C-alpha cells in the first residue's frame, strides 16, 4: 500500500485532536479552522478505511483502532522529526528551555554565562512563558516548572522546595523587631504581584499572612504589578514591601544588599521540577542540562536558607 500524499499532515491533526481532547482545542492549537480539522480527520479515516473517533454533540471518544493508530505511528513520526534535526548536526541546534519569566529574569539569566562556559557545544535558547506549554507540540526540549502536581506523561525530576518571605529596601524598614511582629507590616505600603494575588498560596499576601495567623485588613488598597520581576524592582526602589520567592532575591539580597527580610520565611506547597518528555530524558544533552539546573538551583536555595529567618 502506497502512502497517500496527505497522510502526514492528516496524522499531525489526528495527534492534536487526541492529545488536546477536542476538535476545537486542536484547531486553536494548530491555528486551523474547525472545518479544516474535521476535513483532515475525515480524510484520514478515508485513507485508513476505519473510524478513528466517535464524535457527537455530547461526547468525544477515540475508538480502539484510533488508539492503536496513535500509539503505533506517533513514535515513528517523532523519530522522523529527530532524523531531520540530526541531518543538520545537533551541535549547532540550541536546546530550548522554557520557564516562567520571573525565574528566567532573576535567576537563570545571571547564571547563563556559567552554563555557556561549561557547555559551549550545547547552546541554550530560553523561552519565557507563564503558561504551561506542551513540550512535544512546541518543540521544546525541557522546562523548569514550579508546581505541586506530577504528570505521569512527562519525565519530572524534583529539584528543590521554594520559600517565600516579605522583603523591603534597607532604607524603608528600620524596625529591628519586625520579624517577631508581622502585624507591624500593616503600617507600611505593600507591593502586590497581581498574578500571585489571584491565588491563595504562600506567595500572595493573604497566603503568607495566613501562616502568621493574620488577615489582610478590609479596605486596604496597595500598588500592584502583573509581573514578579517588576514588583521586585519596585521593592528595590523603596516603594513598598513585597512577598518574594527565595530563588528570585538571592543575588539582590545577598550580593548587592538591596533587600532585607522583614517577615519570617515559609515553605511553599510548590516545588521546582525539571521537566522533559520520556523520549528525550536520557539523551546526553538533556542529562547535562538537568544536572546543571538541579545543581545550580539547589545551591541557590541552600545559600538563601542559610541567611534567612524561618
């Protein structure tokens, strides 16, 4: 049986439909109209001669034959894609690492020169995104994620826990007993990370105060920013007190002496993980990247923990 010219493009649509769980999500991901996705799915069913998906207005289900086609062909297509990459020589192709923008800006960027010195033959391209990206479909080699959920479909390596605590410019808070009296923080302006404040974990003011047996006073209004790094820059400028993650204030607090701790540190429910697909987890360049990130991020956290009050 000869391969139909449209088979590969139809298979890519099929994979997206299976992995995203619906035609609408697949069309959004592939930047195609839903009618185009439906057309290619129908075309693939005509090519294979079998029904791949049961679909109606009420439910969506992959058939047994559809599931078989997915698992038998997807690894082969990934191998073809890797072969095309290898034709150009892996050494010239940068690894792509994605992580949240705050960690990339405040922690990863200052350390990249060390990575480049150690792994000059493995250039690293950094993609910042505060959303969780699909590593397979986006063609991303690895990610650093701050999460409390392990995903069995991915290879996840625990790196370290994260800690948070209030910080301020040295000149803003002079109270020597502030660590033992968190209620005194009410007398100062606060800086809000508006993304963190949408949740209730310890990186928000309401989450951190809860660990101290306190609540945000009713009617309080403070300045907010939708980016963590900008919030910390405003803190450095003496505009107020912010809740900071330990990994993000290491250089500023310990080396440049721009921050001081003004509230006790608490451990977040989230931890850092190095994430990649199972298919690439043991590839030498991924092993090297995982080792370097794990070693550096653990060292950062240990450095900070030695200098803060818990």
